[in-house]
C-alpha cells in the first residue's frame, strides 16, 4: 500500500510581508483608538471640572490634599534643580555673552531657552518622577479593592471624586512650580555671576533685559504650556489606573508605560505649543 503524503502549505515572502503589515496596521489602529479615547475621557474630565456647581465639599477636600502632595511636597526638589540650573546654565550664559560683548542679548537667550523650554519641561519631569507612579498606584488599588464600584453603586461618578481633583491640582502645581523654578534659576544665576565678578550688568539692567526679551506670546506660553502639561501628565496615570486588571502585577506592569507615556506627552506638548506660540 502506498503511503498518503500530505505536503505542508508553503508560505511565500509576500504572505509574510502581508502578515507583518496587517499586524502593524492593527497596532496603529489600536494606538490611534486609544489616543482618541484618552483625549475624549480627558475632555469630559475637564468639562466636568470647569462647572463650578460640580465642586462639592469632597471634591474640594480631595483637590487640596492632591495639591499639597503633588505641589507643596515637590518644592524642595524643584528648588534644588532650579539652583543647579541657575548656577550651571544661567551663569554661563551671562558670562559668555559678556565675553563676546553681547550682554544686551542676555534676556533674549534666557527667555528663549529657559522660560520657553527648560523651565516647564524640567518641572514637569520632576512631577512625573515624584507623583505619576503614586497617582497610578493609588487609583489602581481603588479599582482593585472595589472602592470605585462602591462609588458607582451609590450614584457617585468616580470622575468627579478621583479624576477631576487630581487633574486640576496637578495642573495648578505644575504652573506654580514652573514659576518658582524660573525665578530661582534666573536670580541664582545672576547672583552667582555678580558675586564672582563674571558680569558687570546691574540688577536693574538684568531685569530690564529679561522683561524686554519677553513678548505677549512668551507670557501666554508661561501660562498655557505648564497647565496643559499638568493636565495630561496627571490624567495618564489615572486613565491607566482605571483600566488595570484585578492584580498587583498589573499595577507594576502599568508603571513603566505610565512613565514612558508621560515623557512622550511632555515633549510632544512642549514642541507643539512652542511651534504655535
């Protein structure tokens, strides 16, 4: 008797390429769907937070608690970073511009590099490292422990109690800490240059140069960029925390994603706003 031979189906290179393209397309669609869902959920959170009547006593108490944890507790780290930037960066700009005889351009350089780019980005990165993981862990365990389900069973929207206070508190904290970082960096840099005799610019001339280098767009950027960055980096861990599975391992697996997503969002938002303004 002849044995029945079954030949294995051959896979061509074209089939492999189509399979790879298909998986890549599915991944792109999934990422795009996730981004749209994130933007939609964040928009709903902002809309609910901008209605004064929604801010009940529990939300106000949660806002103050989150503002203290995210903002006030981050002051030492932001202050030390600002002093290091002031001594290592602002002082060098003042000195080298004086060497080449361009002391009048000090304000333009500091506004362009420090006020527009470095201050909001560094402040946001500090808060991502200090508070992003904490918010994710807190929200994720609220879901794992069933407390979010309890709120929903009592007719309370978790967005009002969990998302809105933390998002708005982080935005206010980023804005306030950005201003603190900017002023400490500027004045510590100038003070270091003046005390070491590296510049002949008077304090009044330094202030005048900095203010003269700022335009209306720069003032708007100082307001808009930190607020937008704060809103986004606060909602990323909340959004991920509300979607973790009921296990501690899922929380640990979400932490690296939260950090990477927050970093990418910070640089993307900074680039887009700087391009517009």
